[in-house]
C-alpha cells in the first residue's frame, strides 16, 4: 500500500531518534520506585495522571514554554536548562502563594542526544525534588527543540495571591536582586562598557540560567501581601500589571532599589536599565499594608532573602500617570518598556528582549 505523505513525513521526523520515544521517557523521566516525590494517585505512565487535592485546597495551574533561540541559546548547559524550565513555572506558583504539587513536561527534541537528556533531566528533577514537585506526565515529540511545562500547585480556598489586591496606602516591595540576568545577557551581547569582570560574569550568568523560584516567599506572603507578581518581563512592566488590575497608582523610589554587588559596580544608567526593565529575574514584586512592615522584614530574615521596600501604592485619579519614578526628590522620566514577544522594539528602546538569544 502506498505510504501517505503524512506517514512519510512522520517517519522522516521519527527516524533520527535512536532510542525510541517510550524508552526515552522510561529512561529519563519515569522515576525508579522510591525516588523523588510520590504524590499523584496515578502518576507518570498512564493516560492521565490523577491528583487528589487536599480538603479545603484549590488547584493553581500555570504553563510556560521555552523555545530555543527565543528563551535560551543552543549552547546552554542542559542541566541549567532543565532547572530553568521548571523554575520559571514554579515562580508563577510562588507569585500566587501556591505550594507546588506536580508538573507535566511537553518535550520536543530534534534528536535523541543521551548526554543532553541526562543533564536536562538531572537539572529538572533536582529542582523538582527540592520543591517536592512530582513529574506526573508529559508528551515527547520530534521537532525543533522546545520545552513546555505545566505546573500544578495548591492554595487554601480564598488564600490565593492575585495581581488585583493592591490598595492605596500599601507599601511596595521586591525580593532579591533583580537585574542580574539582564547584566549577564548584555555581557553575552558584548554591549557593556566597561566589560564585566569574569567573576561578575559567572555570578550573573548563574542568575540568568539558574533562577531560584521564590516558592517559600510566596507561601510566607499568604495572608500578608495584598497583591503579588513574579518578574519575568521587567520590574516596571510587571508592576504595571498589578497597578492596572488593582486600579491604583504607585511611586517607585529608584534610590531604594536593591543593588547586587555586581550591579553596584556598574554605571547608574545601566543599573536602572537592568533593575527596572531587565526581565528574566523571577523575583517577586508585592504589596502589603504598612502596618505589616515588620512582619515582611521578619519573613525576609527568616528566609535569608533580601526584601526591599521600593515604593508606595496610591489612589489613581482620572488621567494621572499610574507610575511615578523618583531619584531622590527629583522625578525620573520613565524611558523603560517591558518585554513583549510580539512588539517590535523602537530604535530608541534601550531594552532589547530579555532572555532572548543575541
Ligand atoms: P498518550 O499517547 O496516551 O498521550 P504518550 O504515549 O504520549 O501517552 O505517553 C506515555 C506516557 O508517558 C504518559 O503517561 C505520559 O504522561 C508519559 N510521558 C510522555 N512524555 C513524557 C515526558 N516528556 N515526561 C514525563 N512523562 C512523559
Ligand atoms: Mg501523548
């Protein structure tokens, strides 16, 4: 019987795979008995995974895809890529105050490269184990390298942190040291003058390739923060989502922005570009009432994580700007735009696409 064109095309894409699809899944993504978290009622290997949310809990679900050439370079260490693919999803759970339960993995591979797969699976599953988050299923196909993760978490009924809860009078906070990932990206692109010393490059590259999702912070902010978001597209842009959803304005004080050791050594314009519009940070921006100030600081101390109060939330009257930036007592013009996959940057845009391959 004549082979259909679709079949021929399918065979052509499947052929480069030496190890078969199911062998590959069994070898790298199904955990041997007794290894890794075991939370699913039915886990990896059946048609569906089955999870049982605990009484009084709601499921929080989020998906993020990473595409070669768009979100990472082909030369990236596969273990770091595996880590990042899950980290960016755990970061969304963190922003909602959700505790990780499990995740699925949609993997599109150009070929079976076992050294690559072993590294990727190690980076992915090490982070999964760290957060007690079980790989419960997925899909594996041949094609241009792309990684899709859907993560599932749980949050008490009514306890989810949303973008819409900020209230006038709240304080505005950010975790950690945003801006490092962008500094590394610009070092890769060769745009930095003076260039980055080797030690700074290694440290900031780690921040870019191996972000630490702020899961514990998100859990600690339940019942404390009024709104939260994770910073993936740039601090100002992501803060803008909170302000729009909450119908409020904000004042951000540039001199209160936390400077990492590496950013502290850079020119001021570069510090601001990286912190305010860098992207790929996976820190949390959140709002909390001023009377909870000490509790926020205590949470940061308990987690060993710097939490910086960077501004205030205000009423928004009519056409007044949503966001006002200050450098000391002087207003600072907002020349930063946040990253958008489908918007062409204008020639005057100082911020090319964060996380994107040069
Ligand atoms: P189906 O065709 O029924 O959708 P598949 O043949 O695609 O199932 O997958 C077989 C089993 O392997 C399923 O349990 C699926 O969840 C799991 N699986 C497939 N790919 C992956 C992956 N990349 N990581 C983890 N589990 C996977
Ligand atoms: Mg399938």
